[in-house]
C-alpha cells in the first residue's frame, strides 16, 4: 500500500503528518513529503484515518500494483 | 413526566445546546493551514469539533422533543421543520426552527462528506455561520430565562467567544494570503526586454 | 550515424521550412492532401505503419513516441479533437511561431491526417494572446482552405493566455474546457486527455509538420536524415550571446557546438543552455554531444523545446540562472504549495548568490530546497526549475565558490542576454 497526495488539493493542514509521522513529514512550508516505501501493516489503520480526516481529501491509498 | 419538568428540561437543554454550539463554532474557526509550529494536534481538534457538534445535536433534539411533548403551550410537530408554524410564540419558535433546519443540513452533509464534491460540502457547511446567530437570537427572543443575569452573562460570553474566533480566523487568512510570495523581478537587474521581431528566418 | 549536413538545398522538398506559405504553392511543393473519404481502413493502416516506421517523437518537449500517443487516442473513441499546440510558452523558443507563419498548411495538414486517423470532429489551433502575427497567418490559411473546400475536418483557432504553463498539455485542454489554464494532476500519464468527454490528441506544431511530410512522402525521407536511432530533423532556436539569433533546421545528431556556431557566438563560449529555461547547462567538455534525446540524456540534458542559448565569457552564468529561476517562479500555476513557496525561495537564494551576498549555509539550504521541491507538483514545472538551478550550480561551480565567499564576478550586473517576455497577465 502506498500513500499518494494530490498536490493541487493539498492545503497543508498537516493532519496527515500528525497521524502518520513514520511515513509523512512536512517541508519548511508545511506541505507533506511522503516516504515512498510501502506501508507497514500496523500503520494501515492510521493511514486510513489520515485519508478520512484530510479536510481537502487530498490523500489516497494505492495498491502497490496500481497507480 | 409533568409539564413543569418538561419545561425545565427544555430550558436547560436549550442553554446547554447553545453552549455546545458556541464551542463547536470556536473549534471550527480556530484552525490553521501551513502552521509555523502547532502546539496541539490539529487532527485531534478537528475530531473534538466533530464530537462536540454531535453532542450539540443530541441536546437540541432533547430541547425540541421536550418542548413539543410539553402540552402547557402548543407548538406542534410541524413546527419542528417548518418555520413559523407554531401557534405559540410564532416568531421566536420559528427562528429556532430555522436554526435547527440549518444545523441538520450541516450535520447530514458532513455525514455524507465522502460522497459530496468538496465545494458542495464547504458551501453547506458555511450555513453554520447563519445557524449559530439565529439560535442565539432565538434563545433571547423566547424570553423564558433571558432576564436572568447569569443567562445574559452566558450569552455575552458566547458572543465574545465566536466574535474573537471569527476575528482570529479572518486575520489568519489575511496573513496567509499575504505570505504567498509575489515574484517581483526587481531583485536581479533585468532588461526591460521586449522580444524582438519573431519572424527571423532560418540561418 | 549520418553526417549532419548543415547546408541544405533550398529546393529540398522534405525540409520543414523554406516552402511557400500560400495553399497553391504548398500543393505544388507537396501534392494533394489525399485523405480518402468514407471507408479508408487500408489507408489508415498504411499511415499508422509509416508513422511507426519513422520513429518520430514529440518535438514539444516530451519526446514521447508519436505512434504510441496516436494509438492511445485512437482506442479512446471517435468524435474527439486534435489540438495543435502552438503556445510556445518557452520565451527562448521561436520555432513554432516561425513554422506557422511560414508554412501553416504543413502544420494544419498534419492535424488533418491525425484527425482522419482518430475520426476527430474538429481541429483546434491554440495560439496565445500576444502572438497576433501567428494568428493572422493561420487564420488566413484556414480561410483559404475553407474557400477551396480543402480540409475534411473543421479547423478553428482559440487564443489562450500567453503564460509559460498554458502550453502544458493538460493545462491547454483544461483551458479549452473551463477557461482555467492550469495543469491537471495526472498520475496516470497513459490515460489520454479528454475534451468535452471525448478524446483529445494534443501535438506540438512542429511534430504535426513532420507528420504531414511523412504522410505525403513516406517514412523514408524522414529516416534519411539524422541518426538511425534518432531520425529526422528538428527545429532549434538559438539565442544568447550570438550575432545572429534565430531558428535553424538541423539533422538530429548534429553536435551541439555545430548548431551553436551557426549563430556566430560573439565571445568565447563558457556554456550552452539546452532545452529551454527548464533545461540544462552544458559545459565545454560536452559541446560535442549529438543533438538527440538519447545522447543528451547521458549528460543529463534533453532536447526539450528545441532551444539552445549561448553563454559567452562576458556573461555571468549564475546571474542569468538567477533570472531564469525568478521568471520560472512567477510562471507557476499557483496550485501546489511546494512550487508556490519553493520556487520563489530558490529564486531568492539564487539572486543572493548572484549578487555575492550568499554564504556556505545559503548554498546548503538551496540544495536542500531543490531536493524538497523536485517532483512535488502536479506538473513538471518545478522539476524544470530545479533541473536548471542544479545544472547551474554544477557547471558554474567555480562561480558558486567565488560568489559564495562574497567575491562575485563583475559580470553579474550586465544586462541579460537571455530573452524574457513582458509578463502576460491571465
């Protein structure tokens, strides 16, 4: 599973980086930088929460095979 | 359940609902994007905003049901959704109905958020800016407790809280807009160059 | 590899440039359009085969194989549009402008051939506001074709705003659909673009001209020029510290230096900017590199929009790069945070460096910002800016060291040799 962020929709609320610091960090302007490694299964619940909580629906989860 | 206890329940739940709605507004307004450094988790604030809004809806429901069930004055079930349909205190109850209708729209649209276009959801959510002041005016217009000092003080606090939050939000948005870089060309000397004739042929 | 022949006979019918611009002259030179009406399956197959055999790839900067792009569009349905991309947002590029003023019929014919292959309903020629001579020439050509009932598919002109990004494929279709010249986030580049629910095939004007020649004369003449792996010719715009800036048609595979000298550099050349303002600086050690995508890739460059800018010894590479960075920072679509904030920050850093006000920490921070901004936009605009700045820091490393210690060269104040338009508002 990989994380994909739509850079046009993203407005740097930063909730995804708060929920998933293991995979998402913020650049100096507050925008998310995603670690491209596939997600650990323990982090899946948090990742789904990040997807749900993004006010701009900018973050989605992708199958490793797609995208 | 006699009329008096229903009446107290209506009044009490109404006051509590107003407080919860005010808190919901404050928590929704005081959010930042591109935070320099945030001392508290934004996702948690958003979650608390949601949960308090649910509690507000519950207390509004209690407020509405007890007011209908109380037969001392006749309000009628229709007035729950149709404004100004109540024989008793038509205008002020009507305001309450409007506030309720707007609240329900905001609430339902948030439940269905994943299925709505972001612009649609946002537009409906902005109805909250109308719902809260109408609820406040309904509270004081109904008059039951609105001469009590503590109720007046509470009302003033609610207005102050939302007013300050709104001012903060407007200022934060202006600051954010101002921080978007303009890309003036003056930092490094640039020819006031206009491109020359474009029809140069092959060499 | 065929030897690049810089001198081309004027009556070589397979050249892109040098033909008459009116319809009669065009037909005399190339013969009739020959798109059969009605059932034309075998004609279509022949043309598709020719295009595949030619090895033509996009001349607008993507270098994407034309036959693959065509196959994707054809499988996406009928009744779509062929979009002629004449936006030429790259300030240092003139080739599409010249081509459309000199030989509009060749470009329009290319679009007609693709239109026949895709069963398109219309051909949309995109000419930016600010390039009125081009619009006049193309309009005249379209009217001439209509009067002579020459064009099977309807041809029309639209005038998007002349911003740098408005010529990006998805920004162009987005503007046509919704008047917003903003690139669209397309993680799946294979999916064809759509206009009004139907497929849209967007091609650079020069690519279409090549298609028209291949359709008329076959893949043979195209493959006879250039290299086996990179066949055909390309139009290149040369600018900078040269006596005769302009557009030249060269065989693919011609060494960069041979192209640059056509314009007669005015001083000893310290670097060449290849591809455009999102392109790469190339140092003297690589001036012999053949002008062909594969060869350029090995030195980290790309043909891009067919631009070569010449930097002489009397110019400051850092200052010119700082100006480019500033220009690019102002030309973003404003949609993505890393580009909106990152590019101006990078431009600021470069400007300070050019003025000799930077320090070692500034340079470290600049590199960090370049890493952060790269690849984090919806389109490749920030990537281009990052590429340009990174190549500047590498090629002009000596200057970086000197400027970074407060000793800038005396040339940074000199007026720019590069071309920047007055910014055209949206």
